[in-house]
């Protein structure tokens, strides 16, 4: 059973993602690419490169997002 998941805080000016195992953070990604800086509202194109290494290791991770 895979207990990994991703928590994302994507605000207007910054992006923060947390790779979780149960309730423990095991890795983070921080970037200055807030929602307002994403061209043409292509959020999926902006998101996927940021979390691609995690998805490569743990396919089909549940994702919880807030902003």
C-alpha cells in the first residue's frame, strides 16, 4: 500500500509542495511561480515539472491543493 501523497500550497506569488509519507514531510519544493505568474492559465503545464520527480518515483499520488 502506498502511503505517499502530495500537499500543495499554491498562492498568488509562491508555490510550495510537500511530499508526504503518512503525516511526515519527506521532501519539499519551493518556487517563485505563484498562480498570477502562470501564463495563459496553463496551471497543469506549470505544475507537472515541479512535481515530476515525485511522480516518477510514486505514480498516481493523491494530491491535496490549497492556495
